[in-house]
């Protein structure tokens, strides 16, 4: 029988999430990096109009993707005991021998998750290998995939709930009780999540976590790529970030790092994440299906007030933590969540950006020196970051950050960073950040020029 939770058990488990877990299983003596990249599927009909894609059913994406994946030794893993669509089991993932996998979001978004790699070029190769499978689906079924922060063609109603598993239904009902942003987040957003090691000692871990939180508004601004939603200009450069910021403040945002950014005390940092978890309402309890609960049913409340005579266990804690969505999420490694899904040409730049600023101790300290003066302003900066680099403080510091990245990439071992990675970062900085531009500016220009087939729906 599972042991009921206490605050002490919760704290001990959260401390383990600070790492190191075997994220670095490819090369335990060096840093590694992994990516989770989402994209929107769509069809182009005979009239050159964009149409939504169904995940399941006749001419659906899932059957085509399974067929092509199996030719590449992909293994389909199903969600057990769940026959909710056409009386078929829902697919949890399609997994490949190299550790990479496909996953699926509620609005039929496809997520590529790479295994951790000890070289930026290697994770890029794995990402492209998975994208080649998607290209085969495009060739065979005319199902295309595009990388934006928000769906540029369809409303949430047009997309619909494509992965109607119990967890997603509970999330949808929970968020609907707060505002309309939950449905938008689930059905209309795509991101690039960068996964990184926390470090092999506590000093490094605390510094990296603090720096990663400090970087959130700048990464949001620099890599903004969601200015169009459902066929209309939405008024933001990163509308995806705007959606997340207005979703549910009890489970999103940035840790209050100004409280310990001077001391870098690990216990204060652990307690901050513990408090964040305790104060968040419970969304989904597997034992009770898609039933949702009053807002005062937080994890802290549940520890002392059993729900229907059920006290929480470690399994429930893990599920609760998976439904927290801070900009920097702890999973035994760092999951960095601030980046809109970028154009394919530039999809590795956010990885180089974070590696350059977090994986060299010398430049990690320089990053902290540059950003710590903004520790008390992060919420305001996040709000401004939805407009890309329009705010002077975001633009001025972002210029310094990309210069710092280029310096540190040259300083990292050649076994981790190639000359091509450095040249690509230089090209990106010259074309975008130093010109006060983001991916969103390119997107808007093409939209206004009516040159993108993506927007011919209306």
C-alpha cells in the first residue's frame, strides 16, 4: 500500500527533482541537451485552402503516422483501458530505438521529443530524422506540419478536442471555470521546450535554476513567433506567452527568485518550489476520472483533508507536479518552456542560446551579473515580452545576451559545440535580435504581403 503524503515527503521528492537524475545517460561526465518541439498539422485541399486535420478516423493523421513510423522501427504505445475514440485505444506515444518519440497534444499538435544528446549537432540530427518521418506523411497523405506559437488558421472550435483522454477533459473543465485561455492553450499553442542538466553540484544547480528563471522574459521576447491566430493578426509578437500568462497564475509563471537571488541558498529554492506546488489547486485525480474540485482543494489542503476518503500518495504528487507549468519546470533536469515553436530554419538557435548561457560556469556567472538587477521585475518583463523586443530594457539586454552566447559557444568544448553552431548563432543575431526583430516580424511581413499559403484560408 502506498504511504500517504506529508509535507516532508513532498519536500524530499521535490529536492530529488533538482537533479541530477539520469538525464545525462548518454555521457555522464558531460552536459547533454534534449528538445521537445511541437507543430500544427494541416491539409491543403484541391482549391489550395487550408483545412484542419483529424487525429483519428478516416484519413486521420494517426493512422498515417503509425504506418510510416513502423517502417522506421517505431513502436506504438497505447494508453491502457481507454477506448474513447471510435472504440480504439488512444496512442500515448510512438517510440524509436534511439530514444526519440512522437507525442500528441489535445488539438492534434504533434510533439517530437528527442533523447538527450552530448552534442548540439547530434540533437539536431535526431530532430531532423523525426521530421523526415513527418515529411513522408506529407508526401503520402498531403498532411503538412508548421511551426508557430499559435495556430495561424483555426479557432479552438474548428480544431476541437482531438485527444479526448480523461486528463485532458479534466484540464479543460478546470480551466474553463477560470477563463477562456485554457482551451486556447490546449488546442492552439505550440512551443519548443529545451531540456538541460541541472548540474553535478548544488552551487551549479542553484545558479542555473536562478539564471534560467531570469532568462524567461528575454527568451520569450527574442524567440517570439505567434503574431497570427485563427487567420487574424492578434496584436502580440508572442500571443502564446500572453495566453500562458493569463491561464492560471497559481500554476504558471516564474519562481519568486528575488527572495534568494543574493544568497543562492538551496534550501530556500527548494522551499519556494515546494510552496508553489502546495498552493496550486488539484486539477486531476486519476481515481475520480475527469471530476474537478473546488479551487480551495490545493495539494496543501489535500494533505490534511482527504478527498472522498482518499489521501494523496507519491503517485498523486507526481501527477500534480506534471500539471504545474512554470517557465522553468523541474523534472530531475531543467525543462525550459518560454520559447514559441520557431521556424524550422532556426529551430536549434534556442538550444544554442541556453547552452551558451547556462553550461559554462564562467559565462553562467556573467549571465547572472547581467540579469540579477532585474530579479524583482520579472513579471512586468514577461508582460512586455509578449510584444517581442519593443521594450527598451528587453532589447538592450537581449543584445548583450546574444553577444554573450556567441562568446561562450566559442568557449565550450568542440565535442559539444561545432563551428556551424556558432556561425548559425551569429547569423541569427545579425538578422533578428540586433535588428530588434523576432520570428514574429518575419511572419507578419509575409502575412501582410499575402505570400504565405498558410493564411489563404480566409
